[in-house]
C-alpha cells in the first residue's frame, strides 16, 4: 500500500540495524512477526513525519560503535521540531 515508506524502512534497517550482531545458537528455524513490525514502523514513521519537522546536518564521516544496539560515536545528529 505504501511502497516508498516500506522501502525507506527496509533500507534504513539494512544500513543501520538496531542489533548488528546476534549472539545465539539457532537449533531450529523460527518464523518471526516481520510483517507486523513493518506495519508498526510505518505507522510511527507517518505520525512522525506528519507532526514533526526533522532537520539533519549532512555528515559524511558518520562513525558507529557496536554495542547492544548500533550507536553513533558523535552523538545525536538530528533536530526534531513540532510542526506548526
């Protein structure tokens, strides 16, 4: 229904995965609720774009550290302002 929104989510998850490594042993295949998660992310993204203005400075030297989640070394790189 919203192919561009889903494409943005998929590309963002590919470039900046929330959990870059998985430390577990899989002894069997597990089917996960990806479709539901994509629908939730679409809803959140639409509300954020509708209600807020997101301002980012271009930064070509973006560096990350691997922790439980992928984090930027230099801190937050965006500003979020409520739309008027």
